[in-house]
């Protein structure tokens, strides 16, 4: 109490500012008359009076609160966490000050400051300071004059460029990528569409020219649409390592597949048609018929050697291959799975697929659930199971002999293809872009201006004026004058459009010089690149032409329509890349020996797909975003279900498809139990509570820790006696410089320690020590495991809702969310709180907000 008196000494009510920065006027007061009664009253009531006075002071000036509870640790001399508040000027509207105020507000709201061992404010004092800071931050937001909180002119990033080319030309881009030499887009807070980081270099400009050449050449290529048929039988050649053995065992009657495509050194993983190296003659849809049998699903070998699941039907898939990319039996840069199907046991059957193939590509067959690393298995199988082989089986060390023996007499699971028939391009193949410029086979040069105008308007995503068309047509006419044909000249006009800043950059025009509101086409573009990562379609473009898109209800309806369109899958995928950093999944791949199933079961792709389907479902059903934390279900295929130990919920015949499953274990549900998050927050070899704890602070609570000071050592102190990561970090936290941040980080990370680097549940470390996932937060809250931490996080749902809203807004607008935006972000989240923050409604509110509709 004496300390409180000292803080308030010499200050009158007129000294305390109100949230708007004004001072209260002091009223003249006459001195009270002294009496014995008055002395007694003052003596008895002094503590109560001082407490009330301090509370009033704190309500009117948070400096009183900071002086009482904060500056001892956060003063100018050796401030903890490198944060000093003793000279904070609350009337300062600068970004740095607003960041400090917001940080103080967050820590007080979370209850993490002051730390539990320090002197604690009363509930009333804490709330008074929270109220004052909230009003102050809102006031600065209302009076802001900064132009920093605006989207800067930004170019299309690489994925937006590819999607726009796809929609502009109606191209299938699965086997065509003109951006392979583009420099990697820079990211900020994992976002790759922030305008001020998307710089344009001289090298990138050169790549735009090369890309335009490739695109125009492909778009205007003449295609022979005449349907043809190719048949392949009895002459199947395979990769060199197995071809000799196959010739001896089968006389090349079959194409055999043994391995899954993720093998490190594939041998029998890809089945190319080597007699069809030139590929199909034209882009289009093709029918591929395969006479194939599934052999030896059930086998007599040790499952640890084979790595396959005898309960699952064998599956066949098709990926494209192109001889110009290298050997057809090896991994190639473009190999999306074009088709996949489970096969019945028994004799060969015809399987028919309809797939898209680009000119020059041919189908390659794969065995998605085959073995992995068969090279190291030949000798093991021959040595351990000689009884299954003939008496003249090869001797030890005879690699070719081992292969021949196993191919001829072994029981190795594999696919055996007897015949392949290809027909196409089919009549259902969509028309190509070239047809829009031609009347049959003839190019009518008299309407070149109209064609260029229509194409430029679509490419620029707005109306074009006569001056722009004149400049483009001058290029066309100049090329004609240089001796080029009408078609070549027209193509150069298209190339010029693709290299124009009007195509490469997103329009940011406002409705007037003094208005922050986006003009109709700029708003339509922002909406389209938010929800589709691509250009507006005809309906959205028409609403921009008429100006109707500026109306709130129209904007809402378009948001709902676009979210229901399959093209919004791109939004879900790319936003998860940015928010959860799933873009980095695979950057630190798990160790192949320790986590072989990660590769044999293609878990990386399955994990990405799980998180996508889970989020997609929340949006489609307009479910609460809190289910990111609390859901007791997810969407998995059988390999992922086995990792989660819920494979009993999935029929083995449908194991390659994704199904909704429910978890009995409360530790598994929600984002924090999904393999994608748990793998991307590990380093491929081991887990780190620090990395996972920081990830939680950044992406779930939105309160990232300050960077460590330069003089803080890495986590490698004297580890004698440290049996677990908890012991190691306890020793690290003994350093005063480390304790401040690690008391926030480590408890969150330890809650996830029961999950190994690929998200598999464990109760002990490799050295046999038990895992302790309990923790104590700086606020004093405790939990025993991840399920308990989830309950704590739900209590802090306002923080989670705010960080998700903030990430959505940054992604939607293509700019950083600044402290001055905080009030608007909070209001969006708070407006949905009563209904538990429905996910689709949140996206709608982001679109309808001033931040989205303003520059």
C-alpha cells in the first residue's frame, strides 16, 4: 500500500488523461476542517481510500498500472524480453507504440503477465487497464491518417499466373508449366501474395517473355483431331535393371510393376510404353484400356520385408511421361495421378480409363500400394525362403539370378499387364483456344482488331480503351510489315498482352482521388483472386461492368457462389499453405529408414489432403471455426487411418479413398492431431517442443514470441543428466535470458510431444524415457495432455478467432495486416462470436468489410 501511495504522490485527477488524450479539469476544493472524528475516519479508511484512488488512477492512466506491475522487469535497464515500457508515450500514434500497446493488451487478456511469481493486480485493476488500452487502440484506428494500411500495386504470384493462364486460354496445365524458371515468390509470415514482397526483377521480366512464347505456341498449335488407336502386346521392355530378368522369366510377354512411386531408387515402380516414346500426337482426352491382373496380394513373406498390407486390394494408377524429361522409368517433373483404381483378385481383366494427355506425353502405369526399395529385398527373400524356389536357385551374390528366380517362381505382390490399348483424341475433347481466332481453318485478318480487343479485355480483367488497342494493333501491323504472316503477327499481339503490366499486375483503382473504395473491376479482381486464385469468370466480370458488384448484397451472393465452385479449392489449399505453413511440408522430409511407411503409403500427400478436406467441410457446412481445435473427427484414407490407429472404420476395398472417421481419443481430433501440422512442425528426425510451441503461439493464439537476443545460446547447454527433451529445456531455461520466452513456448510444445515427427502416437522416447505432456502456462493454468490444452485454448477462443480473421484478411487483400487494422479485425470476429464463429460466414464478413473493399 505504501508503494501505491508513492506512485500516486503528487498527482491530481487533472493529471490523468482520458482515452482521447484530453485532461480532466481540476475543481477548486476547500480544505476540510480538522476534527478528532475526521482523523479517526481518515486513519481507519485510509487503506480503502488509497485502493479506490489507485483503481481510479489506473482506469484513467495505464502508466500507473505499468509502474506498479511491469517496469520492474520491463524498464530501460536490462528489460526482459527486450521490451521496455517505462518511457512509453501513450498519445503516440506510431506503429511501434501501437504494437507495444497491443502486446501489453494481449498479455493482460491472456493472464500471462505479470508472471505468476510477481505481484499481481486485482481483477478490477487488470480489467481497467484492458478497457483503457482497448479504447486507445480503437481511437487511433478511427483517427488514422497513415497510408501504410493499403494494398500496394502487386503482381500475380506464380500460382495465380498459372491459374490465370489456365482460365484465359482454357488450357489443361497438369503437364504444362511455363514458369519452371521463375524465381521463387518471397513470403512474409508464410504468405506468398503480399504486394510489397512480390518484386519484379530483370530476370523475371525475361522469364515472362519466355513464358509468353511457350504459351502462345501451345495455344495456337494446329491439332489433328482425327481419332487413332494404338495397341501394345507381347513386346514389353522394362527398365535396364530388370529387363534381362524379365526377358528370361516371361519372354517380355508382360509389363510388371513391383514398387510404389515413392521409392528412393525405383525398380519396377513406373511402367512406360517404350514403344510409344513419342507420345500422343495432340492434346486431348484419350481412352486407355489395360488388360491387367493383381498377383500375390496374399503372400508368404515377412511383412516387414514386403511393407505391403495383404488385406488391401492391389491398385493400379496412371501418370504421364515424356521422353524429353529423361528416362521414362524414373521420376519426372510432371506426373500427376491421372487415374487410379483398386483391382480384384484372380485372372486378368480389362480396366478402362479416360484421361487427359498433352501432345508428346504417353501413359505410364504405377502400383500405388506396392513395395518400397525392392532392390534390397531380393537377397533377403532368396536367403530366407529357399523352399519357395526351385533346386537350381541362384547362389548368394547372384543379383540377376535372384531376380529371375523371384520373377519366375516367387510370390512377390505385383501387377502384371498383358495388353494396353489407347484411343484418341476423343470427340469429347474441348475446343482449343486457337478455334476462337479462326473460322474453321481460315484466319480472317479483317477482324483482328476485334479479336485483340476481346482478348485484351479478358486478360486485363477490365474494359480496354481505344488507345490501348491502337498500341497493340501497331505491334500487329509492324510485324506484318516485317513480312510475318497474319497468324504470326496476331500471335505477337497476344504475346504483348501477356507481357503487359495490365495483365501481370492486379488493378487497384479507387472510385475517386479522395476515395479509398475500390472501383468495380478492382473489387471483382480482388474477390476472384481471393477465392479462386484466378481471373473473374464471365458472371463476375459482367457484374463489374455494370457496377453491381459494389452492392453489398451482390457481393455477398457472389462470395457464396464462388465458394460453392470447385475452383475455390485453390483458395482452401493455398490459404492452408499460408496460415499453417503447409507449403513447407516436405522441406525437411522424414528419415527414410525410421519412417518408411511415410513414403510407402504416400503419407505426405494424404496428410495434405486430410487438412484440405477437413477445412473444406467446415466451409461447406458453415461449421464453427472452433472445430479446428475441438473436432473429434477427420477425413482420412486407410494408410493415414492406420497411422492414427482407426483403420477399422474404413473398408479395405475403399482404402485409397478418403472417409470421415471419428476419434475416441480426444488428443487426436482437430488440427493439433493432424499429421500435416505435426510433420511440418518437426525436422524429419526428431520433435522439438520449441518449434511446435512457437507454431502454436503464432498460428493459434496470434501472440508470437519476440526473437531471441543475439547473445542467447542455442539449446545445447550441459546436458548431463538430461534424459528427455523436457530435462534439456529445463536446463536451457535456467538461463535468465531464456526463461522469459520459454515459459510461454515450452508448455504448449510439450503438449504435442506424444506425437512423433510424422504424427504417430507414442508414450516413450527412443531412449525409453517416458513422455510427459503436461504443462503450466504463465497464467497459472495447468493441463495434463493435449486434450487438456485444447480446453484451455477454447477458453481463449477470441484470440484464435482473431488470428484466423487476421490471416484471412491478409491473404484476401494481399497486404500485411497492420496494428491500425486491429479494431476492424476484432469487430469482424466479435460479430460472429454469438454463433461460435461459423467459417463460411467469417469469409463473407471478410469480403464485406471496409478493409477488403478499400484500397
